[in-house]
């Protein structure tokens, strides 16, 4: 929050005073404070990052009436003239926060003083000029000067190389490491003067290297390799090269900047990794780091500063993250996400260090939360993250530092704390119904541990899967161990430094991975862990595919289900109604199951497996069952004559559009980008003709009118290339599953008018209509029955007006109206309303006095209405009723002697 967002809100009593004790007599001063909690009171919190009630002592005599206009403006709360009032004659800023283990009570604060002295000193300085040595980053320097220097600076110094030549070097310590310049009379004044780890580099924001002192919050091992991924405070996310065993001299790749935190490497697939930077700005890779996809926009709520991510050994494609509104879950390692909102005290439990943990023994159980006290809870899900309920409280403790689980016992979990004199690790053996302190602090009046555990914060924890007596705790002073299930603890003495250990993980090849806060990534290889196998557990089934069968007598669905464990039975529900039960579930395979539903429409499918009386439901799979219509050899429509079931529309519509007559088939105008739609790799929309078409030898098979204004591909690219951005395509399928392109996808570059319209951000208009043709052959044979669809693909970014289709003819000649031409409606005739629902009025003036022959035909020339209109009185109005005709386009012909006019009429 910047100073220009501070507004004067009023005068309140605070539990402190500010005095200038250097004057005679001593003088009380004015003081302002930032009301971070917006509650009209001064109060403190224990967490420094959350306790931001800043104090601003001001060099002004205290005025109990607060009439200082420089501070309060016009005196009304929130007035603009009070901006920066807290900075008026401000002496300094004090940032207080509450000590651990105490609560704030403004009425019972012990008397205390803080004395701040100003010391007069004389310094000799020489100022020649001001030069920026590093790039701008909001400070005014040139963008391209020494871009490699980290943005967070701490210490600056010089090394004199020659008094004679007046050459020296500048060294700079930063959150990214130590940088130093070349030796020069004016070092740092030019680009490439600063080096990182001995190298000159223009890699913006890359860490300097040189020392193994990076502060890692999370680290993981890539399966099958001595390769690692880790998240570092102020330095982003790193991973080491796969073609070398990582060591303390390895140069890591740096794909993601910002503040890196927890990371995940898939337990079995070495190409899948997950990381990011603060606030849930997260990325995944499925190709070993060759490319990374951003998923931050797919998550719900505000992310914590310290990103948290969790997965399981048994189901490693499933990821969990945490946010201000609950927990987000991905079942495909980051591609798509679903949100579970947590109610109750979640708002109090969530903070920048809140955690989420999937049970290492059974991914059915998921824990989440950040505070355990009288106002906030830790939560547990017993249904794979679908719902969360609070666990039983152990005590009124406060903020937690982590949640961990047991590798073999699925009802056992651990919550970690860092509160002085209080329990550091509590254990549940019954899914949070009860808890016990295993560090010897609880109810100990001395505030010290009774079993040797240090009175320091704990950040990480693990139980050895080969021997449950052995527990490791990563504290802020190093690694502590218990060999008796927490009855006693001792310091581990070895190569690992006495450093804060933020995270520990047991991975393959017998390795334990440590993320340390200040000494980089460490590993420990244990012989007993080399044979480690995760605890087997029953996994939920997955519906891989769902499609309507080609049964033309009943509504039938075929679902492909992955049986990921051996079950006793399997049920399939559609819209929560049991449709069928199956018992051929005694093997781990993919199987297809066929079942009926009652009618056409949208259905949510779910496969529910049962094992030993426990239900294992799949995620919901959405499917549309289309109406069963008779197959034809021909089809035509102008989209104004449709009854309603002919097309299935997925983000298409059939309707009117400004500037066009009648109805057409439209995408959204403009259509949505992939990012705005919540996609990470683009998306498709389509309109499918529900009427099956029997392929004949008629050519061209498909003809229609269209306008295509979509983002073109890069110059020189064609359909199928990665940079052929947005496109439209016509496809056909025999089974509704496998679709074949009747012609290659195309974009606005395929027509000069469309290309110009895209470049100038035009909307579609009738002048841009073009004819298109496609053939079923050679993709299909005569006698095949197929369905036809129109599909548009949009990538993640740029969009345009979209696609419009009209006048569709399949295996038919297009109509030709011979003998007359359309003419502009005579100015002396009015036809209204148009479009009409059935009743039409024709009004003449006296130039058409007398009888007028009126004939109305459809676009194929078939008459639907004939009548002689009596206009002998002149200026008469005639009413015509065509309510009993189908919706569509009609032609009105009016003839009187040698006068003849023709006009299009739309009925809808």
C-alpha cells in the first residue's frame, strides 16, 4: 500500500505517547498511525508480515484538538486533502509487531519506553554527478544498463585497485548474490560493467551465483535422475540439467522469476514439474522444462505470499494449492483446475503461511489451514478435496508453520508450530479427532521441552517409511531426530549445516531432499530407503471418454472408464440417477461401459467404485446427448427455417446479427481468448448438425456462405503449424468421436477482404460473404453415414470478430430463381413488419392505384400465397397472413401492368 492511499479517518486514543525529551521543558509530539485492520483502534499481531499498524512520529507539538490541516485536510474522514498527512514533518516510521505467545490487550500493556536519539555528525562528501548503474526498475535508470543485477540491494562497497591510475571496483550484495564490476576509473557507468559469478551477463533478474547461500522454501527430486527443482525466495524457481548429476557447483536453469516457494516433481514422470512465484502465480511443464505454462488465472481467490503445493505418491497427477477462498485441485498436473470453497473460520485460518497437505498414505485425505486458535481451524477433507470440515482443536495456539503426514498410516498427520514455550509438533492418529504434543511443551509451566526438543520454530517433518520410530524435524537451527516416535529428541550431527530447513521430502533412489533457508539444496541418501515403495491404496476410477452411441432407437452412452484399482463393483450415474451396475472390475484396465438415459440433453456422468464398503467416486464428466434424427442424403437450411433440434451448439448461436437479414450461424462476436476463458492451451467451439448424412457421389458435398474474421497465423505458416493461431474448419465423423477435416483449417488470410477486416478491427458485413465448398471424399465412402460440424479454434491471446455461416447445402444444388431479379423496393410501397411472425402489411400510395397482383414464394420458387390486392382507393394498406408457413426467407412479387417490384421477406 503506497502513501497516496492513506486517508485521514479521525482521532482515536492510542496506548502510547511520543515526547521530545531534548527540549526544556520536554514536549509532547503529534503522532499518526496506519489503521491496517480498519477497526478504528491501534492493535498488533504476532506475524510481522500481517501486523502493519505503522507509527509515524511527527515534528509538531501535540494538539489534542487535532487542528493541523496539513495532516487532516478539511477534517472529514477520507478527504482528498489529507493525502500524505502522515508524512507531514514525519521523523521516521516504526513498524511494531507482537511477540510470540502473547495476545494484544490495549488496556493491560506493561509500561515501557523506546528511546531514539539523533546524533549530529559531520561528513565530507564529494558529489560529481549522479549515474544509474543498473536498469530502471522504477528508479529512472536506463532499461538496458546492467540488467543482470538483482533488484533487491543490501550493501555497496569499493575495492581500490590502483591509487596511481585511480581505478577501482564496486561490489554489491543483493538477494541474488554478490556482484562486482570491472576495474575502471568509472566502474558501473556502462552496460556489461557488472559481473555475476565471474561472468558478464545481461540475463535480467537472474541470480548472481558464486555462493551456496540461496534461501529455498521448497525442493524436489526428478524421478530417476540426480536432478532437482527448487523455489527460492527473491530468486524464483530453478531446476538443474538432466544430463549431469547435480552438485554444489551445478549451474541451474532459471525458468521462473519472482519469489519462488514450494515446488513439485511428479513421482513417476520425470518430464512433469510444477513451480512459480508468490501469490499463486504458478506454472507447470510436461516436457522436462522445455516450455512452461502459466495457470495463475485458473485459480480462485488470492494466493498466499508463500505458495503451497501438495501431491501424493500414489496419484501424482493430482495437485493441490491453497488460496484465500479455499483449495484448488488439478487432476491433470496443472492443465485444468477445480475449486473447493471452505467456509466457517477459513477467513481467519488463511494467511501468507497457510498450508495444504495430501496424506502420503492415502490421497483421499487432504488437510488445509494456517491457524489453530479460538478463532480459526485446521480443516480436513475425507473425499479427495471435494469438501472440508474443521478438525478438533488441540489448544489455543496460533499460526502454524506447516502440515505433514505419515507415509504408511492414513489417519496420522502432524501440525507444526513456532510459538515460544508451546507445542512445536502435534500428532493425530484419528484424522484430527484428537491430538498429542510429541515435543514435550504442552502444559509444561517452565516453557521448556520435557523431551529434548528445542524451543525454536519447526518448518518441516517426516516419518521414515521403513521404521516408524524414526522422525525427523527440520527446525530453524537444523535437523532434530527422534528414534522412539517422539518420546525423546536429539540434534543430528553431520554434514548438514545448522540452518533453517523449510522442507523435506522422501523420493526415489533412497534420497531425502532438504530445502534450506540460506544454504541451498541438500540431499541425504539412506540405504534403507532405496527399496521404498509408497503404501498401496485404492484409487478412484476416471472417466476418460463419454460419447453417444449411434443407436437410432434409444438414447445410449458409451463411457470409457479407467479402473485404477481392483474394485468390488462399479456404478455409473447420469445426473445423479443410477443407470447401470457392473461387476467386471477385478483388474486394472480401461473398459467401455454402455448404458441408457431417458432423453436427449446435458448429462453429468460419474463412475462410482466400491471396495470393502468404501465408495470411490470419479470426477464429473459432462456430455451432451443429441436428439435421434433420421439419416438423410440431403440437407439444406438458411438458418431461418430451423425447427430447433437440427444443430447442437457449443458456444455457437443461431440468430439475427446487425446488418444481416434473417438468421445465421454465429460464433460469439467477438469470440473469447483462451486466457479469458480459463484455458492454458487454446480451446475449440463447434456447431454440429444432428441429422446424419448418408454419403452419396454428389459433389461438392458441402456448400455454404461464410465470413471469417479470426486471428491469422504468422507469415508463412499453414494449418497444423504451432503458430497458425486461430482457425475455422469443417469436419465430419462416422462415430462422433474421431473427426476428419473435409478441408484444411483456414483463417482471415484466406481472403483479402477478411484479412483487411481483421487488420482494421471491422465487424462482419454482407459485403464480406464468400462461398465455400468441401467434399466427403476421399475421407469417406459412398454409403457411410456421417455427422458434420463447424469448428473454430482460438489460441490463448488475440481474438477478433469471429465466424458466420449461412445458406448451408449438403449434397444438393443451390437454388436458382429465374425470370426476375431483386429490385430496390419502390419508394411508394411500404412492407412491414419485416421480419414478421406471420402478419404483413403492404401500404401503397396513389402511383399504384388499382389492382395489384401479389405473389409470395419460398426461395425455391414454390408459391405459398397469391392474391389480387384492391388498391383502387389509393394509399390503401393491405394485410396478408402467412402464419401457417414455416420460418424462413420468402420473396414478395408485386406486379401492376409494366410496374414490377420484388422484395425479400423474413418470417421468424
